[in-house]
C-alpha cells in the first residue's frame, strides 16, 4: 500500500503550496497515533474491529478535525445543511480509512522472526509511518480538501443560476501550474456541459485551478469535445505500474457532494459483490481477496461509526414541531419514556426538541451536544433534553415524604439546568413557589419550574 501511495503523492510534493496546519496539530496527531500504535502492540495484531476501540478512535477523530478545518477554510458561502453534512460524512469516512491504512501498515512491523518486537523497537519503526501519513500525506490531503470544499460550495451557488451564465476554467497563473492544467485556461462552457461532470477542479493534489461565472456575451464558447480531451490529459499521470494515478480526480465535488475521490487508494474498490480480477495471480490471489475483504469490513465499521450520534427525527407535527434523537440516547434508561413525553409536549406546540445523550465532558460527543454549556456553571452537566437552544432537566422522586422529595428534585435539578420539570408529589403550588423563591434568594439560578402530573405538563413559574 505504501508504495502505491508514494506513487499517488510523490510527484506533486515538489510544488506543494503550504496551507495552515499548525505544529500543534501535527503534535496532537503524533500523540494519538502513538496511543493507537501502543494498543496494537499490546494486542499483537490489528483488525478492522479495532477501529472502534477507545485507543484508536482518537486518531480518527483528530484526523477528521483536520479535514473539518479544511472545509471551514474552503467553504466561505452558505451551503444547505444537507450538503454540508454529506461533505462532513465524506471526510469522516476518509479519516477512518486513512487511520485503518496506516495502522494496518504499522501492524506489519509488529513481529521480527515471528516474535513480537519490544515496544521500544516497534515504536521507532512506526514513527516513520506517522511522519509519512500524518505530516507528508496529510499536507497534500488538507490542501486538496480546501480546494474541493471550495469547489463544492461554488458549484452549489452556480447551479442556482442554471445556464444563465457560462463557467470558465482558470489557473493560478504562476510557474507552479502544470502544463496540462494550463491548457484548460479559459475553457468556457455552460454548467450543463458534460465537461464539468469530470473536470471541475481540483484536478489533482495541490491543484489550485478555479472556475468562475462569466457573461455569455463576453466569451466565446469552447469546443466541448476538445475541452474533454484536454481534461483527460490533465487527469492522466501513468505510474510505474502502468496505472493512471490521476484518473480518480475525474468527478465534480459539488455535483457528487463528496470531498475525496472515491477511487483513492485508502478505499476498497471491490465491495458489494464486485469481484476482483485475480487471473494469473496464483497463490497471491487469496491474499489479495483477504486484504480487500478486510478493507470492506473496515469501511462498513467506519460508516457505522459515522452514523452513530447523527440526529434523526422520531416524530414531527404539521406546525413544525418535532422530536429529534440520536443512536447515542439510551432507550432502555428508566427515564427515557418520561423525557420523550416531555419533548412531545413542547413539540406539539411547534417547538423543535431534542432528547440528549449522556456524554463525558472530555469526549467529542459532549461538545457536539452540550457546546452551549461550556464556559457556564453547567459545564460538564448533561441535561435531559433541549427545546430550541434551551436545556431542560426532568426530575422524579422515590421517597413519599413531600418535603424531602421536593428538596431532592430541586437540588438535583438546579445542578443540571435552570429549567426544571419535577414530578407532582402532592405539594401545593404555593408551597413549591415559596421553596423556589427562597432558593433563588440564596443565589440559585432557576428560570422555569414545570409540574409533571401523570404525563401532563404545566408551567408553574
């Protein structure tokens, strides 16, 4: 795999245009790579299932954060949420397969004469892998992700105008532009022309070509067949094995709503029943099939990891109200049905509600679901659900003593949120108001109090 990747990346390394990946990022990646490498050394092997292990997942997450930053740099205009999610999903899968590829390569260095190497020796060997994947290759991939995300957002804007304007291909106009890319300079065609299906930039690693809208009256239309011929040449680079290393760039990031080429070497190419041609590969054929089967398994695991935690609507109303949940929410939790009922109460009134999962503060999921709490007195807490951007906590009781149950519900509730729903324990409204007033006078933050009586919610304060 590494020799194949060298052929993919090496020819463009001499004219890399450096973009902003800070040294702190490289240090972080080195740290999480070392953690993953130590894990596979202790295990003595690496399999696709290890991608979901707590010592491996941080490498996927940190790699994903790099490419998410590339999207933030490249996308400077508003894009539909659905499109942005597809682009983010694509870079997550790429990050996962990049992680799989480098750790698979590292696992091949585990043994020496069929004996697992001492960790000190193994560590020195795999540090070279980290340098290749998480610095050298990463730089080219980051540059490409910036350009591809910019192109995807740009295409989305241009598509709104249909063929009202023509599109024109332009290069960076400097001595680093490849001759085959320079040949495409000023190619002018309507957006509907099939040329843009395969040759919309970037057309290679570190390609800085762009496309602009132009008035139809200002520039002559190019010959489509000639443009396609030039595009074909711009995406042709034959490696030492006779393969076209640049053919994978023949796609349109905006139309396909992906960032990285589907034919990238990190990805398996023969899943879903597609058969490998192993004619003539006697003895080696089974090895090749096993390798590809593992890569397909890795891809499926990464896709499941991608889907984990993605929000989905479980109920909606015509007035726009809805209940959102995620696969991270524990549906077997004792209070799940109660929280679901609370969300339904607010959703019926036209509010967008979300059942929230439990998450540790240091996990990526915490920032994802509780970002608004960071920096507040509730940082590290996990309220039960949201209504819009407001957090709510539901509290029940186990004791029959009214005063004790009321005190316990309020004491637990204020630790999670200033908006609290308590179960009806038989206390009068006036009594509850007096207790809440005293707590607020003592400095406790309480903005709303709701009473849950047999599943019916009413606001008290």
